[in-house]
């Protein structure tokens, strides 16, 4: 299997390194097309892959073509890329806001996968939601999912509009976690802890809580109840959060992210 990756930014390099680290693909079967500067190349290209700075006919020899450029750059490269892709290939997009139908129309292809990965893919612990055009068969979907899973875990959805929802939940999700961590760090510092101590307190607490959640089948509500003894400190904090409707406000914020994802998709022409 040969794979072409168009763009060697964060996601392009993450996929390339994930495929090779997992031994799913041989380095010689990965073609990289990039406009990146040499310094970026050295930082991201840990396997010493050869880079190409112009598209060429070898793209047409690949089974899968991954388009990992910024959405606004797609209009610049589409005419050039269209010359080399064909209907037998699978086109995998990691570009936010660009629909399957537009990719099919602009590139003249049939088999298109649209995906939304998140930042932890860079360390092999990512979450990617993906969907595909009906032209892909079950075997091809299985291959795509195995490739994506070299960077973490994935969920296939049949409805394309769930990609915007995934953008709001898992795509933006790490920032929500860091936001809550920042509140805990600031509280700890206000109580007299050194910043380094506060960061350790919060980092280990988040890591430990996630470990408990992953090691058991209990729900988040179950764990809240376990930590919240009657008349205790946790109960007071949770009671305040509920009174101030913190949970609902967080959900409303996620809804705002989803609406923005949908808006950006409509604005990309």
C-alpha cells in the first residue's frame, strides 16, 4: 500500500509518523508533498522521509491520498492536485469545513473520507471521528480505520453533520480540559502553593481520575458520588457548581463551538 500525504503540518507529520511507528506502512511507501521550510521539515520528519516540493505523477500511483492542509489553502492546490488523482483512489481529508460533496466535485473523485482528529494524535492518544462517501466498501473503511488508529482511537459515523459535532466535543475538547485545569491551578496558587506544586497537584489529579475512569465501568456520575461524601468538602463544591448551572454553561459553550464549525464550513467557498 502506498500513501501520499499532501501537507506536512502538525496533522500530516502525525499521520506519517504514526503509520511508520506502528509498522503499518513502510517508509518507502509514504510520499510527502510539502511547502514547509527546512527547519520545520527537520523537526517533524523523524523518519527521514524524502520530501517533494511539487506535485507529480507519483500521486496517481498511491492507494490513499491524505489532504492535510489548512482549509483556506485547499483552493490554491486543488487545480494542481486534480491533475494527478483518480477515481480508484481513496481521498482522506483532515480539513475542517470542506464537505465530501465538494471534495468529490472539485477533485473529480468518488471515494472520499472526511475526518476530524484532535491534538493528542501527536502522542498516539488521539480521538478521530470520520465519515465516508458511499463509494467506499467495508474493506476500505476497515483499512482507513486501522490507519487512523495508529494515532489513537476512532469512531465512524454515517452522518456527515456529526463531524461538526465531533469538532466541538473531541476536536476542541482538550482545550476544555486545560481550561478546567487552569482554574484548579489558580485556586491552588491562591492557597499558597508554589506554581510548580500547583501544576503537579492538578496534573496528577487529572491523570489519576482518568485512570480510575478507564479502569472501571462506572459512569462519571458514579465517580462524583464516590468522591462526594455526605456533608463533605466535595459535596459543597458540586452543590455550588449545580446552583450556578456550571454544567449547563459548559454544554452551551460546546454548542457555540459546534455552531462556529458549521459557520466556517458555510464560509469556505
